[in-house]
């Protein structure tokens, strides 16, 4: 693995999940792999779980993780080619990224969309420019359109939950094909499509679930991420017999970055869970309680959001180990 930006960077999702779970069982199994290696964590917007879990993952592999909050501690970066830098930007990524490439062995970057210009956001200019100019492997800690570490974690958590509650593992003879539902939820402000896009991309690439996406009209996601899923505007219909329900808000894609509907009826409640197959409830966090998800769901045995968040360490560790191992081979 050279870079980790999307599901297409992974040749075998189940093998990567298996590696992540092996690290969960034995966190320091490869403590020497990252010896004398430095991993740069660059944040252009805030983070809690992503930052902490990736730092811990790097340390578990024996690597040094250095965090740099570009949005607060560094110069304002310019990303456009041939820009005339007479405005607020101070340093071009063409100059900054190669220096990062000399400081670090792996560069992990978190960016965020503006939600103002769809073409700009979906071009993934920021992360593409770091890949182009740094000269070292790049890991996405969330980009303008995707959040691959979260999605790998989500599949890991689904597999782990199935194994512990049903003794069934997808993809094996006699295995179980779970029904997984991604449901839109209300929110107080417009949020990007990153997590929803990414979850759809990874579940479709995994190919071992009956996958349904449900949302109000006008909240369609980019088809390149959702193709392969069944899509319905009827939440009750989607929830029927579901094994896992992934709750997430996102703003409109076609009329970009808008809130058309904020119907509180779309919030997942205990009553709605009665339609499911005792479904486990997932969310990437942070979550707006009693807006996106009710207390009665979040605080119930249905919720696996804490398990899901804790698994972020093992997903990150599996990805970093793959990249570090490939460097060792060369």
C-alpha cells in the first residue's frame, strides 16, 4: 500500500480488518516496525478521535508521531497551481510539502470541505497536492469527500459485533450477510458528505452486506459512492429487519451544501428500532444527542458507538503497518 485515501487503495478489505483485529488482541506485536520512523499528522481542521487514535497507533508500532495543527500553528497555505500569492496565503504547498517529505516517513492529513463550491471540494485538491509534492506515502485522516479510516473501522466493528453476538462472520462458508442501513439524521447545521460517501464506498467495495441508504428527498449522494446500494426515502421501510443502523447527517449534494429538510421525525428512536432485527446502532461521533440520536438509543445496549470509536486505533494501526512494511521491503 502506497497511499490510503479511498477503498480502492486496499486490495483485500477482510485481510486488513483481520490485521486490525490482531492488533487489538496484541497491540505491540510489531513494536519494532516503526523504529526510527516519524509520522507527521497535519490537521487543517479540528479532530479528537482521529488525532488521538492515530497517535496511539503509531506509538504501538514504535514510530514517533508529530502533530502539527496547520490551521492554528502554521502559515496559511496556497494550493492552486500558478497562484499569484498577493492575498492571505503565505506559503505554497509546492514549497511546504517537499519539506514535510524530508521530515517524515509517512504524512497523515486531515482537511475539510468548504461546502461552498462542489467542484473545488470534490476535486480533493488539498490532499492531491500533498501526494504530488511530498514524495512520501500519504494517509487521509478525512478529506473533503471521504473518511477512509472511519469506514475501515466501521467494517471492523460490524465484523467484530457479528462474531461476538451471532458467532457468524461475513465472507466465510456458512457466514452471515447482514443488512446494513445508512440513515440520514437531522442536524443544526450543514455538514459535509464525507462520512456518508465513505461508508457507502467501503460497504459497497466490501460487498458482504445487504446495503440500504435512506434519506429525505433531495439528499441524494454522489452516485459514484452509492452505486450498488438500494436507496429509499422511506426510513421505516429501510429499517425493517436491519442488523446495523449507521446514523449520519449530511447536507445536499446537488444543490451543494444546503439544508432543505430538518424533520425531527428522522431522528432514530427506540420505537423505530423495533422495526429492526435488534439492530446495533453506529455513529462516527461527535453526535448531537436528541437531535441526531435520542438518549434512549445512545444509552441502550443497541449502541456500539463507543466500541466503534475505540476501534479507530486498530484500523489506523493496520493501515500504518501496511505502509511501513512496504517501505521496509523496498
